[in-house]
């Protein structure tokens, strides 16, 4: 509950700004859209509509690090690095529009999936910002959890949730393996950069 309203309105403002840019680029690509390649891993991971709740759980998951922070400085710093991550992804979408290949699936047979495909089209695929934001959050949570006095199992649960979200992006056919790998790398880079700032003394 520390700085609850600051976290609440800050998160809402952040997400509103992000989605404004995301959907603009999705609907107004500046260049021809490249279709991402399908790999063996994509063929091995079949369509699984039950993965949809896990896919949507990302919006809870990525908010957890900020929720557990005790100071405004932490919240602002973490939000700034997440913002830099998102801007990097959006910049890639601006100059290199890309999309996943169409899947031979009747989405109207799966109401939840039909809604997702209607709102979030196949574009803005690589890197997967779904995965990038999750990996960033996973690193931050991994560093925060010991201070909360939670057992080691909490770290395992954190890792499993992150991996499950990455899997769900492929199981719902929102992304292919290349998107997931690129998103994971992007999230890890910005998380590690934020770690350097966390270790820097105040006033340095």
C-alpha cells in the first residue's frame, strides 16, 4: 500500500501512453510489413486456447515489481527503464514493421481468441514486448523477493510464471519463436542495465 495512488495512476498513465503508440504503429505501418519465419519449435508448440488466461496474466505480472517497491525513487527508476524498453520496441516496429504468419485456425470457434485477434492483430511481432516486459519483471522480482522474507519457492514460482507467459504467446499464435527470443533478450538487457543503477549509491 506504500505510495498506492502514485503507483496506481503512474501505471495507468504509462499503459495508456504505451498502447496509444502501440496501436498507432499496428494500424499505420510506415514500411512494408515483413512476415516472421516459422521454426521447428513453432511447429512443435501447437495451438492451445487454454493458454489464453496465462497470456492475459501478463498485465498482473508486470505490475508486481512496482507494487512491491517501497520508495518513489524505485518506482520512477523501474518505470523509466521499462519505458526505455518499450520505446526501443516501438522504434523497431516503426522502422521494421513485422507480423506473424497467418495461422490456419478458425478463431470464431474460440470466443476469447476471437476477441484477442480482433483487438491485437498479428503485427508488432518481433521483438515480443509481451515477453520483453515479462522477462524484465522476472529479473526485478527475483532481486526483490529475498528482501520480503519469502521462501526459495517464490523465486521458482516467479520463473515458472515468466516462462508460462512466454509459452502462451506461442500457444495462442500471437508470436513465433524468433519473436520470443528477441523479446527475452530485450527484456534481459534492460533489466541488467537497471540493476547497475540499483547498485549505484544515492547521489552518485
